[in-house]
C-alpha cells in the first residue's frame, strides 16, 4: 500500500492534506450546480422551448432551407459551390456560397436528426452566447443585481435575430473575441493572437467576420486617440493595428480568396440593399424586444459619456460605432449588444461600488452589498450541469419540429401541388422560394430566394415591383416566363390575378393561393 501511494521523498501523509483538499474542492466546483448554470441554461430553454412553438421561434426564416440544401450539394459532390444551384432566373451564374462550413454542418445535422438537430444547435449556441456575455460582465465587476438584469435585457433584445441561421456563429464568436480583446487591454499576452486562426474558421462559417476586423480597427484608432491625449501608447496602436491586419489576411483563407471580400463590400455598400431588404432597414421600436434594445442603447450612451470623462476612448468608440450601425440596420442589433452590454455592466459596477462603500450593514445599501457578495461565487463559476440539459435534450418529451414553421410557409399547399410546382416557373416570395428549395431541391428551381447578394439590384427591383402588382405586371410576367403564381391571400398580386382572365385559381387555403394559366 505504502509503495503504491508514495514516491521517493513523498509519503502518504503529505498527499492526504492540502493536495487532496484542493482536489476535492475542484471536483466540488465542477459537480455542484451554480447560479450561473441556472441563468445560462434556463433562460434560453424557457425562451425557445417552453414559451411556445419552437419552430415558430427558430425556424421562421426560409434561409435555413437553402443552407441545408447547399450543404447537401457540397457533401454529395465533394467540392465548393462556384455557381448558382437553385434559380431559373440566374441559372449557372457565379455565386459565392461563403457560409459553406455552416451549410455542411446544417446538412449533417439535418440528415442525422432532422430539424431537431438545427434547433438544438441554435439553442446551444444561444446559451453559449449568453454565457460569454454574462461571464464577461461578471469579470468586469458586475454583481448579480447588475449582470442578471442586463443579461435578460440583452438576450431579449438579441432575440430579434436569434434564428437557425449561420449568423448565430457570429454572435458567439464576437462575444468571445470581445472578451479576449478586453482581457488583452487590461493585461496584454500572446493569447490575443488566437484571433487570427479564429478568423479563418469564422470567415467560412459566416460573413460577420468583418465585425472583428472593424472592432480591432476601432480599438487601434481609439488607442491612437488616447496616446495623443497622453493616456495611451503607440505600442498598443501597433498591436491592435497589427491584429486587424492579421485577421484581415487570415480571412483570405476561403474558397473564393479576395473575390469574396470585393463581393461582400459591394453588397454591403449598395443603397438598394438597405432600401429593399428588411433586415438591413432601420429598426422599428414597436415591439417588446425593441424596447429592451432601446433601454440598452440609452444606457450605453450614458456609459460612453462616463468613459470619456476618464479619457477612455476604446469603449465609447465601440459603443458609438455599433449603436449607429444598429440604428441604420436592424441586423446589427445583436452585434451592438455584444459589445455594449459588458461596458454598461462595468460602469454600473462602478456606481454600485460608490453607493455601497461605507454603507452600514443594516442599511439598504449594506444589505444588498452583502447579498451580492454572497451570490458572487455562484455566478463566477460554471459546473458540468451547464451542459447536461443540452446532452439530455434530444431525448426530452418535446414536440420537436419536422419542418420549417407552418405559420410562415405554405407547407400544405406545396405538398398538394409539389409535382406541378417542380415543373413550373413559379413566382413567389423570396421566403417561400426558400421553402420550395428546401422541400424539392434539386428539381425545384425558383425565381428568387433569400440570397439577396446573388440576385442583384435589377432583378430585386423587378421582384419587389411584381409583389405590389404594378400596371406593368403582365410585361414582367412575360419577361420572366412565369407559369405559376404562389402568393399570400392578402397580397396585392392576388387581387390582380383573381381578375385576370388568363389565370385561374387552382387552389387556395388559409395562407396561400395558387394560380395557374387558364387553358
């Protein structure tokens, strides 16, 4: 026994005291549930799975469908996509499938588990996003009374764009990158250079990698301003400028090299995209999640002012840039939240410290301070219980979806007329075009779908015009050779087609109308 426990110069007694106590403490730390586990697991699961139909929450965007089918094609042909796969309007023309890595993952999950796999992935990534935000807020000095409400606000506001689409990767990776950058700003070390290989993966998962380059560029510019004010150094400017350049260079590691960058920049700078694409339009402050966004927005502007008083420019630069971006385009709201919430938490932590310092134990401030201190260990650590629900979720007695959201797509109509639609040149909305691709690809070809960057301004304008049934609708119909219309009941085009003698109503239900040529 003693031979087994001991090594030269070390006896069993030496092993039994502090070493085993530390080991036991570590095991307890990982096995005992924490308040952090509850927050980052229960909140997303409640939001997605228990508050209603999970398909309505996550599968209401048709882009999920063409991402799956793109991944199917890549896996089947063992090559990258170079040209269009899905349309009759631009068949065979060059196309950048820049989210190919996400497409493959979507395809594999869909093949193995159906839509259930994509739902589980999205919920897991959403929880990871929340966990990274929450832990960064705690790391920056926030207690439970600050971090928890901000996490609730941030997650609620970000839900405007929480869908089973590749952009969820950008939310997670930006949260991780933002934390790495903040750690490096406080204590520089070599780990920050992990952002360079991370960019390679990010570039092939989703086009949001540009946000990282923008953030690093803003940090470098802010550090230059601090240097001029006498609170920074040119060494930091070179460090973050070099990081931005390194990440930009790393983004060239993709199937399309620099041509992808030219394409993305052209698309993002196009005025027609902001005019015609809903998610690129400014947000409308009429919903609950937009009210949450508004609260964070106002709080972040106050926080930026406090930082400027201390001659700190990095936080204000990030907040003001992304606040502007989120007001111009609603799709940037989660990016703004990711970078602004930890800064707001840090400023609220400073205010809390000033309020509770010197307060008596029996005063309100003293009582709350004691409660926050007691809760701090439980929110500053995670245990294995944070991942157990996601490992068990596939076997949970939940009605998992087997299709895209029925509230958003003409599922029954497409099932009844699938063969007719496959043979036809169908005009329908871009979202319903996505569903046709998901349901019947590769046989089904569509006029347009959710790939707005591919179709271009001229075709996009013709599509939007035809949706609104202009007086030129017949000319557009002949121009593109449509042989079927699948439209929503209340659309202007449906009213016109009902009166047109050359078209007949072939079928209708509560959601859709199908018009075919009158023989």
